């Protein structure tokens, strides 16, 4: 009997070990597949995330600093594209300008990106005239920040108006049902003489 018990215990232990090894292999292959899928998703998202986050005001300030240091506009575009997150499309503008394209044609790759498009719009006068424009770009950066602040304040004011609808639709009836109705019901027997 004890030999049978030992044999059953050994078989059960071997089965558990084999099951654990199989689960470990299956788990490892699932983890590898999950990591592959995550890498694929990250690769797909990477080009989008390179174009997000560029701020026109910061780009204008950096360009003004580069122009003050003696760097030309085309070289400034190249440096901004290489170093500023979200400004990767400026490399296309730089390459187009270096190839001899006109300003309007060169800035076509950034037309779908509002911040980069605003940056190129402010930079167009400086490129066309060749005038020393570092102070003009700093003023444009301050103007862009003021416009962004004004837009945020306007959206905050609109949010206050939009928040009145849930307040009126949910909180006011709840206040009436939980605050006013019980008081009226408690006063009702006294007023009716019951």
C-alpha cells in the first residue's frame, strides 16, 4: 500500500512539474508575443508622436536665439528638426529650401500641423526679407503665448456655461426632492390640522 502511495505521489509530482514546465513555456511564448505586439504598436505610434508636442512659441524663441548666434534660417530649421521633439517635419522644409524650392512650396509638409504651420508663417517674413529678425521672432513668440492663454481662458469660460446644464438637470431636482419636499411633507400635517 505504501509503495502504491509513493508511486501515485511521484506520478502526481511529475505531472505537476510537467504542467509547470508547459505553462512556463506557454507563458513565455505569450509574453514574447505580447512584447512583439507592443513593439509593433510603439513603432506605429512613433511617427505620430514625433509630430506632436511642437510649440510654435518655443520654436520661435529657439529660432531667435539661433539667429542671434549667427545661424541662418535654413540651418536653424535643420537644428530644430534634429533636436526639438515634435519638430521632425521641419527637416523636410529644410531639405526643400536647400534644394531650391520657394518658401510656399517648402512649407507644404507642415500645413496639417497647426503649431508648425504657425511657426513657419511667422518665419516666412524673416526668410523673404533676410532682415535681422530675432527681436521680431521673440515678439511673435510672446504673441503666440498670449493667443494661447486667451484661447484657454475662453474655453474655461465656455466650460462654466456648459457646466450649468448638468447642474440644472441633476443637482437642482435632487436638491428639491431631498431638501424641499421632506420639509413640505413634514409641514403638511400641521397645516391641514391632522
